């Protein structure tokens, strides 16, 4: 390693694993450590994890980094966390129950209850989130209804970020963007909502203090240093939600820059100076703390494609299946020769917010095959995003370019679809770890490497090739969108 090089560490604690990456001032990943998380699913509606495993995995990942680079050269650390995942701790700071993961749907009946008690519009205006089972507020309401004694014994209600900060520094601390996804955070005042907490019967003291992104929120303790290989006294800075950090990691922090994560779930976002509300997106606090992020989410993105291949195309054991289907689908015209997919395999978030919606294919005939289903699936996911983005651009300064990340970004076909369907150039990020980079950028700003987030993004975000939209495809994509939107709306009825 370069003896004069300095590093910051971005930690991405996601649903399946934790990654700790040492970043340079130019945004290069110098080394990394990884460790898996265990997802526990006791039944079809529950998804849980052991919070103590978050810390053991983080320790493993960090030790791999500090075994490679000199910890003296580390100027700070920040954490990106899986959103809407919640730990309940007692006064001894030990878990009182398994943490509930964002995939958990035990509170599916509480959405209607909360609409009756508080009102759909009121919930939306405070939190920025249309009513949906994912935010933690509905699990808290479920606990109040079904396990009130447990809820009353809780001393600390923490996100993954807050929990890991507690392990590193000795005290839990939230950021605006780790608190934001809980659904009990007021996105305009940047405080825990007293109205919502009072309704749930939860004292605000049980929530951690919230901090602006990039703020220093503590230092690594001697005990944490011994367990991770970090130096005691290493500054810890506020980062937050992984989707927020992913947007930061591709520079989507000013008007016109859009991020699109073509991952297991597909999420895309556009910065807005004001907290615009719509059923086409969730309104988030910006990862820089300045302005807001409008975010569209499809639960079944690449998950739907993988499910299709696993169940109807012989599975993904042979990696060449993607190359073969890509080539075959590329040869088809826009519209997949009449086949239309509805990809609501896991229900629908925006724009219908219906967890009971389900997937389908329509327009099938004897000439159609797996290549048509594959292409129609990508077209459906692409156009769902394109329609949401069109709504966003009508409410903000508008988009000018899209930066794609996630596993699906490796697909030339998918990137071309996004460009042609939206009419915007599509850039591929050079980093496959945008959330960890976003956390690293927060630490870099906090450590004083750069005077502000904009300067940090210019220095640390790097992109590969871009695809320009083909204007000749505009009408074909517009016609398909009208046909597809009708199928989606019909499926949602």
C-alpha cells in the first residue's frame, strides 16, 4: 500500500451481508472485507435477524480491512444501513427480540388501522411515505396491538446504522437518513414526530438522537478498536440509509441527476429542493441533508427476472443463460411482439401501493417463447420506472441523465431500454458498491477531505461508458407504456 495514502471506510450493512471498503480521495476502493448476514423467516410473513450478528459480521469485515491497510491511515468511518430494519433493545442494550427486517409483513393489517386512526394524507405528509407495510411505524403499531408488554420494555429502538454506531462509539446515534425510513420521522422538521410517537405510546427518549449527514457522531472506543483493528479515537461520521447512500454514491444530489439501482428490488431517485409528495414515489431526506430525494421502488426487480428463469427456464446454474437470453431478446422489437408482463410478484409499491397485487403475462400466442417473456419482463420494470420519472420531472427541475448501479447494470440490453424509454443518457457507475461509496463520501466530507458534498462527489464518483437514447424509439416505447400501464392498473383492481 502507498505509505502516504489516506483512507476513509464506508461500511454497507445490507440485508444479506456487510461490506467494509477503504476508499481513497479519488474514490478508488483500496481494499475490502465482507461477512454474511443470516435472514430468518419463521413463516411467510416474518423476516428477522439477530442484531448481534450485525456487529459480529461488521467486526469480521473491518478486521479484513485493517489487516490490509495501516489503521493509522484511516481518517474516519461511516455506515450505510439496510433501511426499515429495526432492533428493539432493553436497558442493558441487548436485544429483547429478533430484529424485524424490511421484508417483514406481519403488520400487513395495520396499514388500514393507521389510516382509520390518523389518516392516509396525514401519515404521508409527516413521513413522506405513502401508506405501505414496509416502514417500521406499522410494526410498532402491531406491537402495541399484539405485544404491548414487549414494546413497553423497550429502551432503545434502533436502525442497523444506530446499532452499529453504538457498538463502535458506545452510544447509539441516528442520522436524518437512517431515521427517515422508519415512518415516524418528520421529514420537514428533521425530528422524530411527536404526534406519531404519542399515538403509538412511545416516549421519544427511546429513539436515538438524530444528526445531519456528514456530522461527527463519536469516536471508536478502546473496546471496539480491540475487536475491529481500528485505532481508538478514529472518528465516526453520520451516513445512513443504503438507498440514500447509493444516490450519493453516483452523485444524484443536485437537479437533473437520477440514480437507478437495477438490483433485487429496483429503486430510482431524483433530487428535489422541496418535499414533493405523490403516490408515484416516496419522499426522502436528501443524503446530503440539503433538499429531498424522490424515490420510486419496485419490490420485484431483478428478483422477478431471476424467479422467471429459476422456475421456467431451467435455473441460473449455467451463467451463459443470461448471455443467450440477452442476445435473443435484443433481436426482438420493442413490445416483445405483443407480450406484456406485470411484475408485481411481491405486491406493488408505487404507484398503486397494493401489497396484494400479483404478477402476470398477457398476449401470449404459439410463437412466443422464453425470450419474449424475458424481454417483456425487462420492459415492464423499465417502463414502471420511466412513468415515475416522468411524474418527477413534472414536479421538479427535471432530469438530464441517469446513473445506473446494481447487478442489472451489467446488462447492455437493460441499459439501452432505460435510455430509450426515458429519453435520457444512461451512465454506468464504475463502482459496484455505491452504498458503501456514499457512506465513504459522508465520512470524507466529515473528515474535512472536501469542503462540501458536491466537491466530494466530483472527486470520488467515477463512471464508465454511457448510452444515448435513440429518438427513433420514442413512439414505440410510448405506445408500449400506454398498453402496459393498462395491464398494470387492471391487475391492481
